[in-house]
C-alpha cells in the first residue's frame, strides 16, 4: 500500500523512541527503572472497589487532586495531573514552544525531552554532561542569555544519576526569568532533594513528578506538574479535558495513603544501590554516584556482550553505548534477591 499523505517535516526528520520491548513480564526487568517489588497492596484493593458505573463515567478530579496535593504539600491549584510523566512533558511544548524556537537540554538524559522537542519542530540546544557525569552548569547559564523557551533538567538525572543541589537550581532560576525551567523530579523519593518550596518565589519554575517509580504505578500512567497557580493556568489551557483515567487516580490515592510501603521500598533500594556499587568496584567495574533507583556502570568493551548474555538468562539491563559510549550500562536496582542473582551472573560472565 502506498500511503500519500501530507506529513509535517518535523515528524519525518525525527528519530523514533524505542520503548521497552514486548514479553518482559516474566523476566528480571532492570532496564527501565521500574519498581520490581510491585505497588502497595492498597492499590489492588482500591482498583477492585471500582464499580461498573464508575468505569462508565468520565473521571472527576476534584477530590483526588485535593488528596494528592496534600501528599505533595501544595495547594490543589498548584497541582496538575497528567497521563503519565511523558504527557506532562508534552504540555510544555504545547504551551510554550513554537516551531523553530529554542529549548535547552543536557544529555545524556531522559530521551522524551528531545522526543517532544523534535515533534514540535523546536531548535534543540543539547549540552553534554562531563566525563565524570558532572552537570554542564556554565554551558547552561550561557545558553540562558538567549532566552530559550524552556530548559529541561532531570534531577537526579537519568541515566547518569547526577544530583544538583537546590542552590544550583536556584542559580539557574535567577538567570532565567523569561525561560520555563522544568525540573523533572521523577526520582525524588530516592534523592530526597526537591525544589518544590521554590515555586512561589519563581513563577517560571515547573516541577514534574511521576507515580511510575517509587509508587510502582508505571502501568497505570499518572504524572503531575507542580507550579504556582498562575503559571499552571497556562498549562491547563493545553490540557485535554480528561487526561487521567479513573483507575490511575484511585491507585494513586491508595498509594499515597500507604506511605510506609513506599518508604520501605525506597529504603531498600537505596541500601541495595550502595551494595551493588561496592560489588561492582570489587570486580573493577567503574560506576558513577547515583541519587536514583539505578546505577550507571562502565563494563568496558565487553559491555554489550554481557548485556546479551544476561538477556539470555532472562535479565534485562539498559545498554547505553549509543548515547554515552561503548560499555556503558544503566542498571535499575531491584530487590535483594534480584540483585544477588544479577551479581552472581556478572561474576560468571565477566
């Protein structure tokens, strides 16, 4: 079939994003920073209580937004729920970025910043993290002189694990009164560092959050944007009427209603991250400090082969040779039993 339709040139030019492959359910998923322990049992109970009539209705958001705003310690008017963290990022391009206008990102980082930028036809200025995975602060500050429409900062950064202190982000905010500064805090539960207290002081600051990581709700797709009410009004203009489904909302309310499960999971992951880092150093594998639920490691020339061998054993890692360099692998941190199994096989194949 020869399809002859007019297509935007930006779509034809852009690279496709490669999501996780199919058939991962029965494998050890250490490739996409998912919660391998699973969500709170309270989530399953909440989903089971949804009635056929509730599922037949369009969702209502007022009560759920109030509940989740309390969790984030913000006002409901400062919280916008989205269809996953990816959709939250799309809103910034819909609201602020015209075709050909400038946005700034720091790579390697979460690929959806570039993805949505290319779809929008934006001019992307991509700065690079240093060889020690340090944030390119000087380059960022210089780029802000041209007043780009948006700057995206993943904090802690995926895949490097780099964590910027709050005062560094405030330095960026002071230099960028005319730029939307999007701080993506997808891994904030593992780092403990947030810039949420700054939203009243800096109206150009937008904080993106997700329920896919610590809360373990990646399959239900729920994200959030937090900003001062006046700035958030702009994003609401670009939002669909019913962006979040009723199941995701019920699940999120249940998850935040069981904070002990999330805190226990985060504590276990942070402990296993340190343990795995030590084990890799024993093997002579270079790793980089991480404040997320993952660790970036350099396995050297045999990195790609190691990933293939592990995949044959049902263990999935994220090989990053294409965007960082040969041998680089991002390893999501799983449970104690999962990480011990991984280390045993790395010792066997390395």
